[in-house]
């Protein structure tokens, strides 16, 4: 099979190109590491196979619309008996935090 033909079959099957698919797999692994380990963000993206911090930051931001640090803070595994914020609730938490910061600015208070 020719490389172009293989690329076409891959794209039709997975609805993305190979690099997009590979980045998705890498991001899934980074997210697991951020939720369940104390590895630094740099260690996590390097262990997932990203060779460039710039590429990692770009694809992470495109997919999650937040930084890896924000993602870790919102999704880190809680001690047993506690609950983490659901993916649907993440946007609500971010909106609430953002609106509180804006309100503080409107009141003349410094934001956190």
C-alpha cells in the first residue's frame, strides 16, 4: 500500500490525520499523569512523547481551552470519599472564578 493511500484510509477511519491521532493519544496519557501522579508538567509531556513544549502547550490549549496547570488543579484525583469536578462542571467553575475576579475589579478590589 502506498503511503498516500494508507494516509487516506487512516483519515477516513479515525476522522483525523495521523499526527492529530498521535497527539490525542499523547494528550490522554498526559492527562492521566496530571490527574494521578505528582510528576511535573514537563516530565508528564516528555513521558507522553511530546518533544516540544511549544507543541504540547498549543495542542493542550486547543483541546481543553485551559492550561495544563489549571487542568491538574481541577482534575487531580481527590482522596477517597471526596469528589472531583466533573468535565461538565469545569466550565462552570472557571466561569465562576473569572466572574469573581471581574467583580473584584469592578469593586476596586484586587483579584486573587
